[in-house]
C-alpha cells in the first residue's frame, strides 16, 4: 500500500461515486463492499483527533483501522486545535495508512460541536489554520467536508478560504448545520461552490439512485458522494462506475447481506458475535426492503448463524418470488449518532 500525494486527482480520472463518511455505518466492512463495487474512494467514520492522541482505545482503532488490502480510504478527523490535529494526522498516517486526510466541518451533533465539526463554519478562519496544520504534518492530500454554513449559506467564502489554505478537495453537503437532515440538499448552492474554486468539489446530499447521481454530476461537481442511499446498496457504486444500473435480485442481495455479516465478524473479531452484529441490525433490512417479512428476524440477529437462518429462504433461492429491482434505502431512519 503506497501512500502518495495527488490521490484525489488520480481517482477523479475514473467515473464513479464516493462513499460518504457516516458514523455508525462507513466502517471497514461497508467500505470494503463499496470499494468492490467500484466506489471512487471511501471515507472513514469521523475520528476524534484528541481521542486518537489520548491513547487510542480499541474503538478508535476500529474506526481508523483498514481492512486487509484497503488502499482507497480517506481518514476523516475532527478537532479544533491545530497542534492536536497535526499530531493526529501523523498518527493516523502511521497507524491507518490512509490515502488522504479529511477535516470534518459538518457534524452538527452537540457533543462534537463544541470542539469542531460544523462549529468551524462559524469561525472559518480557525478551520483554515487547521487545514494548514494538517498539511504541515503530511505529504498526503488534505481535504475538508463542509455544510453550507452554520445557519445561513456562507459556503463560497468558506470554500475559497479552504482552497487558499491548501485543501486539495472540498466536499459540500448542501444543508446548513441548523437544518441537520431536514429539507432538501441545495444542489444549486453546491454548484455555485464548484464554480467558485479551482480545486475539485464533491457534492453530497440526497443522492439515492444512479439517475439522481448522474443528474447531480451535471451541476459541475467533480464527483457525487452517496451516504444513506448506499446503506444495503453497494451496487449503486457499480452503476455509476460501469453504467450497469440494475440492482441484483433477492438471492444475490441476501448473499451480500450475509457476507456483510461475515466481514463484520472477521473485522471486529469478537468471538461471541454479540457486540459485533448489533450495529448491523439497522443495515441488514436495507438489503431487502422488498421482503418486509424478514425484517423482524434481521433486526434481532446476534450471530452470523442467525443472519444465515433469517435469510435462508432467499439463500436457497425461490424462483417464485422476484424482488422489486432498485429497492431504496433512502427511507432509512437518520440519526447522526
Ligand atoms: C448516520 C450518519 C452519520 C454521518 N456521519 C458523518 C461523519 O462522520 N462525517 C461527516 O462528514 N459526515 C457525516 N454524515 C453526513 C454524510 O456524510 C452526508 O453528507 C449526508 O448524510 C448527506 O448525504 P446522503 O443524503 O447521501 O446521506 C453522516 C450522516 C449520517 C446519516
């Protein structure tokens, strides 16, 4: 795995979409499935720079640790102090072999807010210093992911400041922090940012199907990022990388749901499976939204064996039952954990 600068420019030569950072979701197993289906790159869940420097408990290591062979994963850090972020960049580079480092400037959760995240949109000059500090600690690309603003759109000013500070790429989630996840992402505002800076801009918000992604890609962004729409649906990345839009039938989706559970078990290496599969309970039904009768069993799994048992009717193939193609994970309950 060679860490090299200009990661984003190289990846952007290909068609495709980016897997969004999602706390509680974009862990190594989800990233692996997305990468296998052609995601341009993936982004880790946000990792506290302070947490990383204060010893790195096993949870923090899991947040940053790559799966074997993982090479196209950006590590996202949040923090508010330059020297801590610079040290965390060096540590993340040594421990996690990232392809690039990203600064979180979008998280609206109160416990994060006081220390960074979307709070930085109120004091963007602090964020510019943070990007400079991060860059001083690495030769890798440093990027930032912003929302439009704190409670009003100041994304042009912030993006231009980040560009001047040396950010290699800027991702814009088209909502203010005050909006959290309500309303619709404002892709016109994202397009204005893309037109106002020279560095590539990635657009984020409400992309749930390949067609919507293609429409959004025409707004002038360098690439489209997909979060909730990729939960239980890694094939959305295949569609955008290859043009093969059709979502697989129920058997293949059930096989992939089972594989997700197996990857989860391998990555977290918890022999009881008890802690390991709990976070997947919210994910597994999204693979099979057209089989509501399986939901109850899937949200109660404890072991991989339980997942296999719940999916057995589909794994054994039922030619009498065709799943609706293009099932949609967009209705997924959102709680920025
Ligand atoms: C459960 C959840 C967790 C998220 N965690 C992060 C995070 O750790 N870092 C970040 O920059 N954005 C985070 N986001 C925001 C997403 O990256 C993305 O910008 C947002 O969900 C809009 O895209 P979507 O409509 O495709 O989901 C999170 C969103 C969700 C729903």
